[in-house]
């Protein structure tokens, strides 16, 4: 029983560490995190940026950025064709 408790403890610690790393974008994330102030500066400088809002329709209707493209996350895979193809990609350093 003591061995089982020990293994469960280590598995739990590994799971928590992986969860924190994933939610922080350190692993398994194909995106860069930027601060809101930097995002605002980028939007103001480059009018060729698409803002994709993936929140629920209810959340989007409460408040959203002007000209944001709304595709709820649950529907994103089926609506990728709605994303503009003529926008240039922007790499965030």
C-alpha cells in the first residue's frame, strides 16, 4: 500500500507540473503569449491584423473588440475557411 501511495504521489506531481506548463504556454502550445498593451500597439500599427475571438456567443455579445472575427472555439475546426487568407502572418518575438 505504501508503494501505491508513493506512485500516486509522483504521478500527481507530474500531472500538476504538466498542467501548469501547458496553461502557461510553455509546452504543447503553438502560440506566443503577449501582454494586452503589446497587442493594442500591434493592432494600432498594423491594420492587416485579424482578431479572432473564440469565446462563446454569450460572452462575445456582452463585450468584444471592434472588427473582431467571432468563431466560438467549439466550432473553430469546422469554420477555418472563414479566416482571411489574404492577411499576412505576423511572428511575435
